[in-house]
């Protein structure tokens, strides 16, 4: 995970903020930035997970939230239908991102033709339709109705690990994983031919290990097709299950730094002794905590990962090097700001030429650069720790 000293800042966004600055000064520009950040923090994403009874919906809901079936707030799972009404499960650290475990299609209480109305169709951003065997008429009906409403849906074929295990037992001498996966995918595609949507994409997954098979591809597809603001919250909420997801999280978090640095220089703040810097330490503490939880470096996430990979949690914690992993407080932030001041000039020179707002301010520009430099370095530190934890967790698989 290489350091990224400067991010690419969208010209359209810079122009909009510059216009605010020219008409109303730094306060107006800061107000616009704050508004954008508030919008991002308040974004709601509602994901519906549906399919036939016993298809693995609840297990999927748990796995994509980084939980096991036995964890607190996990969706109830079982061999019989355990969901009798739409049940909402939020991400532990991102309550605005919600997965809805919907009742099984075609069960006694939820007939297929009444299903969409009963589960409050309109409230969901997109649907994940799960099958553990062949896709059937109920799946087709649901997909066609969703398509008519102009919403996205994604077909997920679950329990692939169980299928491969069974096939390996039956075909000991001729077992070929790649060939079996191809056969499953082809069978699913043939079942869905009546759809108007040509060649629907099928994602083959294991609910117990999202790193395997097509989950990374599903995640990339959702990122690509979601609106930008919802894509951001979806990515941050995902459990830190791969180096690729870790890198994407870092990139998205990095794109916010210049906005936070601008904002911190424009609000009432705590003066740092010996520096011509005024920063809102509360903003910085909040953002550093987001880094910490987004990279799953908190005790709860580390314990969950340790159980999943069957390793002592102390082994995972042993590779964490950043002092931020021990404490993120106002005192710590003030010390980091003081330390960051000496290395901030290179950032100041860059942003003076990039953002007119900063070039128009002297002390404010230095404050901006110091805050930016601190957040940049802290993000790099925690991202490297997240990378080391994943490598330690999955070292036998790398």
C-alpha cells in the first residue's frame, strides 16, 4: 500500500467552493464544505436480501457485516425459514447502512404475487436475490418486477463451498473446481434466460468466507453502480476482509482530507502553543476514530477476525505499530499537530497552487497544511497497520 502524497481534486468541486469563497469569504466556503460532509455522514443505504427459504440469506447478512451467526445482533439462521417479516440489521459501526433480511419467497405467509408489496419494495436501494440451488420462477418474477421499477438487482448463488465439497467427495479422481464453477454458473444463467435483461451476471459466493469466489466481483459491481455518495458509505461499512478493500477504503478516506483541513482552519478552535495554527481538534479526533474503525483495528473487529482465522487475537495485535491504536484523544491530536508542523510546507506549496482559498490566507494556509499533513500521515499509519493485520491473519493463504 504505497503512500499517496497528494490526491486528485475534482476541478468542479474546487470551482464551486472557490465561488463561495469569493462571494462570502472563508466562512461561506467552510459552510459549503461542512454541508457536503454532513450530507455524506447522513447518507442512508438500504440493501434488501431476498430469496427462497433456506437459501442462506441470513448467513449472507451476517457475513457481509463481518459477524458470525453467534455474534450479538446477528441475523437468526437455521435450516427452516427463520425470517417472517422484513428485519433490519445495521452495520455495527455504520448504523445508516442497513441490510434487510426479507422473508423467503413463496413461503406460506408470503406468496410470490403479494411479496413485493408486503416487504415495502420502495424503501430499498437495490436487491440481492439469493438461491442455494437453481433459480426458479419466484426468482424470475421478483427480478422482472424490480426491473420494471427501475431498480438494480443482483443474483447471488450461495453455498458454493458446500457444492464443491460434495462434488469433491463424488468425483475424487476427476474433481476440477474451475470446471464445476463454470457448470454452476451456466446452469444459473440458463434458468434466468426469460429475463429481458440480457445475460444477467451471477455471483457465486460462500456465505462463510467472502474472500472466496465472486464476492470481490460483487463488491466491485456494487461500487460501480451505486451513486457516489452511497458508494462511499457502502465501502466504509464493509468488513476489512481483503487488501484490495483496504486500499479502496484508504483512497476514499484520503479524498476527504483537504476538505477537513480547510474546515478545521475556519471554525472556533483550540490554539496550539508555539504555532500559528488554529484547528478544531474535535473534528480531527472524530476523523481519526473513523480511520481506526473503518480499518477494523478496534478490539471487537480484531477478536472477530481472530475467531474466523482461528488464531490468537494477540498475534494480530502484535503487528500493529501505530500509537493511535492505543489512544485517540484531544491531547494526542494536539501533540500530533505540533509534530506535524515541521513537515507541512511541501503540502502548503502544493495546495497554494491548487486551491485559491488556501493561497489567499497566510496563517490559515499554514494551519491547513499542518492539519492536512497530520491526517495524511495518520491515515497512512493506520492503513499500514490494517495491511499487516490482514497479512498476519491470512499468512498461510498468501
